[in-house]
């Protein structure tokens, strides 16, 4: 039995989050240099003494403050790429953990929150999703992508930070031409490079959203049309991740592949 969509102000409970992530070295690379991480941040209530009925007054002893998902691409299979992407995620997690404002961000000043995320990217990272209901933030450097599927439509929210995409934006190349040029794999912005330009996007959360974070190992071989088809017919986040991974491998699997999918599903009437 399906339940009505909850009001947008109600934050999903922990057991209403259908999320999954995986990574694979692909068919060609000898090493998987991609790394990913999914985590929740919590505020714990420790009741020391009381004559209240705790179970009734505080049904959740631990409140989820934020959800975080990250993808770091090792970039090109070069020496040290795996260590670099791992350090990027570890450094960012330490930054978020030490900056309480990041996951108390629903009440923070938007410009201050954006600056914190940009500082985190300059410290170390590739693509990040932070959910602080009823808004969420995408932080991106490089060409890992974030998509959102809603009401039958797939939208690519992030912009590839590649030389080819720069030429598309300047009107020199068409999108189809850009996909075929070697410049499609040359980053114009990356952690550790001479140019690092972190982009933060603030979006409105919605119960109808399906979220996808991925490295370019997926999008090199799987079209947006196929991604939309898989997300539109998914049964679980795990099933959708595994289906897209198989598609990428069947399509060539020329690079490491990392996929994170998440959505909220109501378990009780609004």
C-alpha cells in the first residue's frame, strides 16, 4: 500500500532513506583509484536523570542532522591517484566534523555555509552531496557528476569542469562534438591542480527526488537517457546501482566506476 507524499517540511526518518553506493575498477584499469563515502551526522540526546517517560517524550534518542555522500575520482589512473582520492575524502570528513556549522547549516547564513563548503573543497575533494533538510548542497570540483531525477525527468545539476565543456560554453564546440574530443578528459579544474574552482549549488529537497552521484567512469559509457530509464524504474537504490554498473561494464568499462544513488520513501501516512 502506498502512502501519500509527506509534507516537504517533514524530514525523512533514517529507515525511510533508500541509499546505496558501489565502486569498480572497470575492465581496463589495473587499480581502482576511485573512492566514495556515505555517512550521517547525528545529534545525540543523553538523558542522565528524569522522571519522564523517555520512550514517549523522546522516541528518537539520536537525531540525524545531515546526510553526506562523496565521490573522489583518482583522475586518469596516474601514479598516486588512489592515495590522492582517499586523502581528499578523509580530509574533507575531518573538515566537516570539526565545523559544526556545516551540518547545522539549515539554520546558518547561506553565504557563510557556501564559503565553508568552498573552503572544504580547497582543502581537498571532488564531488559532495550534503543534505540538511529541507535544503541540500552540492559541492563539485572536476568532472564527477550529480544528477537528480524527478517526475520522469533527469537533470544534470553539475557542470563538467573540463576543457571540452569550456569550449562548449564558449560556443566553439557542440555538446556532441565535445564528447568525442580528447579534451573531454582534460580537467580545467581539479584538486591539486594549478586551477581549482569549487562550485556550490543550493537546492530544495523534495520527497520525489532520486539522487545520483557518479564518477565519469559511468557517464563515459552510459547515456543520460539510459540513466533516466534506470532511475525511473528502480526498485531499490542497490538494484539501480548494480544495473548502471553492469551497463557501464558492458559498454566498455574503460575507467574506474563509482555510483551512489539515494532517495526518500515514506513508510507511514503523512
